[in-house]
C-alpha cells in the first residue's frame, strides 16, 4: 500500500478522497490555492501546501507546482480526483517520472480515451455499438456540411478533447452548423487548449446511461452496474440515479457484460465509466469513456456498499480485483443524487457570493458531499457546485421522497441555488414515472411556465 498520497484537487472532491485515504490509514497531502486557504477539506489532510493564486491555471492546473509538492512531501502516489488534471495523460506521465504512482488508469488509456474520435474508433473496432459520427473536422465549410448531411441533421458539434458538456452545440441545419462550429471551436480552444471538433448524430430525446467499471493491473475487469444521468442542463448532469429506472434489466445487464468483455480484451486498468445513449428504437450506443472517478459515484456506492475511491487506490497499488470487491454484487434498493449549484434556477448562470447560511440536510438515507461551510464564499474561479445530496431507499419512490425532503430542508442564504429547479423535476409526473431523457429539464421548465401563466 502507498505510504503518502497527494490529492491534486479541491473542495468536496478533495474531501472525499482524503476521507478514503484516512480510512485506509494512508498519510495524505492536500493542496490549495490562495482562495481556498481556509477551506474545510484542508483539516482532513496530514499536511497542506499552497500551490498558487486562485485562478485554476495558476494553481490546480499548474502541473509543476503540484509535482513540486509530490517531491517535497516525499509522496509515493497522487490522486487527481475528478476534473482539473484527472484525465491529462501528459501530467500522469510526469507524476510517474517523479517517482510516484498516478492513481487512475495508465497514461496510455488516458490518452487513448481522452481523444473522443480516437476512442470511438477503438471501441468500434472491438464491437461497441455506435451512433453515426465524423472524424475530426478538417475540411472546408462545404465539406463539413456534406459530412453533416451524410449522417443526417440534427447533429451535435463536439470537442474531440475535454468533457463536462463544454463546447457541445446542436445544429439543425447547415446555416446553424456554421455558427455552431465557430463557437464550439472557440470554446474548446479556451477550455481544453485544443480546437478540434467532430460531428455526431443528435438523438432527439435519448437517455444518458453510464456503466461503472473497475479493473486491476492483472487483466480482470468488473462492471459495477449502471447509472441514469439523463436529467441535464446545457449537457451537464443535475440528477443521477442507480440503477436506471424503467429499463429492461436484461438489456441493461447484457450491455454491461459486453462492456466488461471489451475492456478486458484491450487490457484496461483501474477505474472508468463508459457513457452510452439509449434510444428505444436504436438501443444502446457508445458516447465516450471517462478515465476517472465520476462526480456521481456516490449513488453506485449507496446501492452496492462499495467504497469506489478506496477500491481505486488499492487497485492502483497493485491489488487484485477479487481482493477488492466481492465475487457477487447485487443492487440494494435505489439511490438518487442531486447536484446543488450556486446558480440562478431559471437561467442556470453562476451565482457567486458569501454563504451567510449554509446548513446541509440530514436524515435517514441521506448523504451530503460538500466542500463548503457557513461563513465561506462561492468564488467565480471554480465550478459553482456547492454540494451533492444523495438519498438511498428500498425503492425508487422512497429515495425520491427522501431527496425531495432533504432539499427542502437545505438552508442556503447569500447565493441563489438550483434547488427550486431540482424540486420541480422531482415532482414532475414524467420523471416520477421514469420517463426520463436528456431534454426533460427543458420540458419541466416549459410545463412550470405554462402552469404559472394559467
């Protein structure tokens, strides 16, 4: 097992990893920017190091500053959390060059899966079902339009690198495509340092289903069931569930086993999530693979009893999969998670400011992950998510009721939050019936406006 681990992240992400390290008896090192000097997660670490100013490029994305901490602390491993440098294969190789283990998949998998079109090519080669798409776009505007017409409008313009929904723009016609291309390339270059984009056939109201996997360095791969992440705004997830409601268990399980076999055949290692779209006419089709811990991992933990972070650490240290997780896993009830953002609940724009009141809920089946405390502040420098509220119950209805009750008890003053929007979704008839899809958020807002105008 590792002796000392640097956690190269902040807030709730860092807190979650630090708790797992503490339970494993591993010494921990936290890093922080000047804006996070008094952040609650620092109290969980054995030692702390400032790595620069508030701006991410000067701190949490500053590879050399973090590598210097690894060396000065004498750490033998680094956990990147999720976001920031968690899928950067160049950084992973630098961590290894510094004599430490990068806790995640091998750099070759970060590189292979990090570029979306190359990842799709690899998955197609191994039999993964796929929506129609193009290679990275390099031709003239006329050639790009021809490619779009070949796969059929509407299309989605997507960055070849990056994630989080950034730079993903729909186009329903050739005129819209020209504008979307320009914006997507600009957003991709600004956010990921790479302006490459490609086109994918846009399914109108698919479900977003993802499959959690764990793998060891010895060739073993296991799927850890699925999550439904269909409720999104601007292609970013808001509500996630385990397992997926109103889908045939046999079809879901067959897809999970297929994914497991494909990843075993290519030699994948450590943690990963295969994201799929589901359409009742098309079935499952590959979207992308995330080579890291996911924001929504907690719902999988709640229905399996696993600690995915601890499992990830043990696998990176060389443990065999059979020694980390039980031979058989079953879904225990249902779990649902809401991401609570400091944002306007109608326009979904960030709402930074002081947390004059911040009192997360508690209760039976309720778990809260946060990096904030009352008296702190939400700054404009980082993602505006201030908490994840997870509810577990014996049935989906019980879990949803518990989540709604918890969100109603969540006291926040000083910033706007998306809690009213989440509560509207949780009470929506289509959502309660399990009729979820990626346009549901917009449908709920439209229905809310209609009722308000009546």
